[in-house]
C-alpha cells in the first residue's frame, strides 16, 4: 500500500501533511530563528490552559513518560510522599516511576471500569497527613476512562497537597483551565491531541511552587527547574532539542488554533468516538466502559466471544485494509482499543468500522452487518 495507514492508537497519531512538511528543514538549536519557535510554542501552550502569568511551561526531550518522571523528580522533595490514584496501566506506571525516583509512593486502588473517587481521596487525606503530593491520570488511556480532575484538584487544594496531573491523552481535547483549577504540575506531550509528532513532553508548573523545586531532582537531564532556568536565561534548550519535533508542534498548534482550539477538537473527537461506538454497536461489539465514563480519546472494546478470534489475525486484517488498531491492556477480559484522536474525522472512523466488519467476516466471525 503506498498510503500511510490511519493510526487508531493513543500515539503516535495520524498527522496532517502540513505538520509532516514542517519537518523538512534543518535548524540550528542556538540560532535566533529556532529560539523564536521555542518561545512561540511555549507561549501558545500556556494560552491553551490560560496559564499566562500564573504558570510556566517547561518542554523536555523524550516521550511523555520522560516528562512525568521529570515532573515527579522536580516537584516532589526526596523525602516527599506520593499518593497515586490508580484505575489503570498508566497510573501503575506513575507509581512505579515515583518509587524508582526514590520517593515514597502509595497507591489507592480503584476498579478499572470506574473513575477514581475524589471523596475516597478526601477520606484518605484526612487520616494520612504524610502525603505531600497526589498523582492523577486525567484520562487513563489504558481503558479510556475520564477521571474527575476538577473534584480531585479541589480536594488537594483543601488539604494543602500538591497535585501532579498526567494529562497526556486529554490535553488540548478536554477542557483544562489553570485559572479555575489548582494543580502544581500538569504534563502532556507533542504527539497526542495537539497532533504533533512524538518526541517532546511539556510540563506546566505553577509559578508559586517553581522556586521551591530547585535541587529536588536527583537527575541532571530530568531536572525541569534547571531546564526552565536555562531556557529563561538563554532562550535555548539545555541539551540538544528535538528540532524537527518542535517545528512540527509549532505547525500543529497553528492548525489547532485555526480549527477553533480545544472546543473544536473536542467536538471532532466526540464525533469520531460516537461514529465508532455506533458503528461497532451495529456489528454487535460492545465498549468496555459505561458511556458516562468514556472520554472521547480511546475506546476499549470487548473482543468477539468467538473461538476464531485472535487479536493478531484481527490486527493483520485491519492493517491490510489501512487501519492500525491497538491491543487491549486488561488482564481479566479480552479487549482491543481504538483511538479517536489524530488528524482524522468521521469519514475515517466510518471506514475503520467497515474495515473491522470485513476483517471479522474474513475470520469467519458472524457479525450483524450494518444496514
Ligand atoms: C501516552 C501516555 C503517556 C506517555 O506515554 P509515552 O509512551 O511515554 O509517550 C503517559 N500517560 C498517559 C495517560 C498517556 O496516554
């Protein structure tokens, strides 16, 4: 096939030709032209959360996890105590990396098919004063659950606890207003709902907590306080920046603004998600989550209960038709995942449903074809 497949995954995502074309140049990292691109990206990222004045944004090389790890290392003192609200795989990853950073880490476990509970957090913080920071995954990409960010932020504020939000898969799609919501750090990345290419993360940090972060990090490369100080002083990245990723993100942000910003992106992804769930429903395929918990980011779907089903064959069949799906991440039930994000719209989602129907038919799995 001479066309790229459509990526129905949580990233990397399908990008526009404009975004891809932006990468066809070479940039000097110390040059004024590239410094201007970095400054523009940072300013426009802050605009998206209304964080100008109150927050800084610190970009960091690497995939999204690098920035989560850097946020924990930079924000949490070495004798701090992190409490992770856990309803899925990315929550478990945040707990593990906190522990590996040498921080005391506790986990509050919730069911994977439920949102985490702000009321349960409230009760826990009343009896455990040792917690210094709470980690919340806004959209748990392992299942697609949207967790209650505003309610958790309010509980953390009331108890005077720091809040670190992994908003990797929700930022730029779900509303996040730094003026209405108190967090210490919020983490996202280039290759998710902004529809850039992967390769850099960025962390919004509340200015009031930034100065207190000096010297927390035990890592040189992951020290966001140091990265920020250097960038403020020179306009440059501390170490070699992913120049092509940064210019692609700059171009992707321009298109994000042209489309109508976060509300327009949410509307498109919601339409994608509805088209997908309705189409799969007509084939007899059910989503794992109740509709009120489902973020329009990624949908976990129960695999057909049929002896001929195997994810590998299913994946290969969909790929041959031009769509890359994603495996499920649940241990108890057989599922697959379909992303609703990226530079795609209802048309691609409808074609994906047809590709899935054709693939299942080819595998000898009976499904009620859509009329
Ligand atoms: C994508 C994602 C990450 C980062 O994953 P990487 O593979 O490191 O880019 C972290 N948290 C969530 C919720 C994500 O969706």
